[in-house]
C-alpha cells in the first residue's frame, strides 16, 4: 500500500506489512528546529531558509523541541490553505526519531492490533474507529472473544532514559476518557487504554503526576476496571517501524507512593526590564532584566501553593511575592516527590544559572539562595531541560523493580 501523507485523518488505515516495511511518509526531509511561537506552528531551518511548519501535537514538548534539534518534515499537499509549507511529523533525540504526528498514532495502533503485537489484545480485531458512545467518543471499537471492547489510544513522547510518562500537559479530556471507560467497564462492557511510547529504550511507564495530578489519581483509581497497556516502539530513520514492539511495565506501587500533592517546585518568572525592588527584610534589591527561577517546596497542598503563586495579586508574605508583581510571565513547574528535594534542586539550578540572588528564599536553610537568574529562557536551554528530566523522571529509576 502507498505510504500515508501528512494530512491523514484519524480513520486512515495502515496495513502491518506497510507499517513495518515502508516509510510512513513520502518526501521526508530533515530540518533544524528554531522556535515554536504557538502550539500549532514551528519555525525551522531547511536548506538554508526558514520555513514554517504545522505541528500536529498539542503537547508542551519542552524536552524534545530544543533549538537546533532535528525535526522531520513533509511538504503540505498542493492547494493546502494557509502559509505553512510543511508538517512536522517527528523529532530526533539522541539520533533516534520519535513520532510526533498524533493523527497518525491511531493508524499505527490499528496496524499493531491487527498484527497481534499488543499484549492482551492478541485476539482482538478492529471493528470501527472513532466510535461514539453516549456523549463520548473513543478511538476504537474492537471485537475481542466475540464481544465488544472499547479502546482509547494515547501517544507518549515524554521520556527519560528508561521511563516514559504521560501526559506532558494537563489533559482534562484524557481524565474524562479514563472515567467514562471505567464506567462502561463496571457496567459489563470491556474497555482499555493503550499508550504508544515512541521511545525504544523505555522500560517503565507512569502517569506524569508532576504535570497532571488529577489524571494520575484517576489512572490509579481505574486500574482494576480497565485493561491498561503501554508498549515502546522503535522508529527507523526513514520512519518505518521496527517489528520489535516491547511491553512496558507499569509500577503501580511507585505511582501510588509518588502521586501525592506534595514536594518541590520551580517558579519561572520573566522580568522584562531592570528594577530596584524592596524585598521585605532583605531590603531593596537591584534586579537585572531576565528570567528568574525560584525553588520552593510544600509538604502538603502543593497545588494550592502554586495556584497562589500564579495569582496576579497576593499578600506579600514570601520573598518571591515581592518579585512576582514586576514579572510579565510566570510558569509553575511542580516536582512531586515522597522525599525532600528542595535543597538538591536549588544546588542543581545554581550550578547552571548565571547568578544567585543571595539569601532570597533561603532564610530558613543554609543554601546561598533559592532564586537564580538566567539571561535567556531556561526552558530553551538543554542543561535546564536535562535537570528537569533528572529530578522529575530519571530519579524514579532507583525506586522501580529490579533497580
């Protein structure tokens, strides 16, 4: 069969033979990522010129879309509306492509089910894609043992060394899907969720409780009601799929212990211009323009703490409250953990920051300070992204079975 092109819809089908033997896309080209001005557009450098490409993936993708990384593009079909000339379909990490095109994800899942590659669904066949049940719509209706089976499929690209996590942004829709499928299952209709992990080195899968605690708690709550599977996929450089599909373990005990509303956090603020700011007992501090990263913690109620930090107007209580009023942007990055990480985080951030604001936020500890300045946005810098990966993902490896 012919390879599918970039404007495929979710109902596109792939034969297993084509999936494992042929490139997914014709006319595949590699480009260098520049920036992502919004969720649906990226700027890239292709053959010496800048091109704008459609990004069919709503995730944050902080860990993948770093300046200079290799992205895989395909031309948009002739006659397509708009100014975007290409579609981004994959991104390279450590020389390995990860599929980004979420519209293709379901076609890949259907081909894998047809090929008997999904553990627990070896005897299932695809009856119909995009099936509506009441007010809900699920990715597939399968036939399994002569009975209907509803399946939702999720694309996972948030990965560390051997751990994959989902989602990389809050997903109310994903949480609702879990709840609705569990309700159907408790009513006697078999249902499941399949996570396609587009990273061949993944050996464990966890919900990303740092980013979406509500989804993670729901994930735990429905584990007895649903068939939940995660498999890792290996994409070749031409975006054909390796036949090796590996089931990824789900460490339920670790998830139950770590998915709590407590831990540490990073607060990223942008100060558009220099300012002399009174900061309580520290007196007036001269802040240069730039990005400021504050390290804090909350033994309980981490969500409420972050909600407070993100409000525009708050009572001046902590040192960070004084600075926040002068910032034009504020991003909260939780690092939920069952062990104290605040001081280790502060030390690690201090090792890559341009400056440390002495004694800021550290009046109750021996750290030099808990506020750090970066000239450029740390979310676009590999050292900071690697730090996030270490504390949010790779740190968990030591808690997993066999480690």
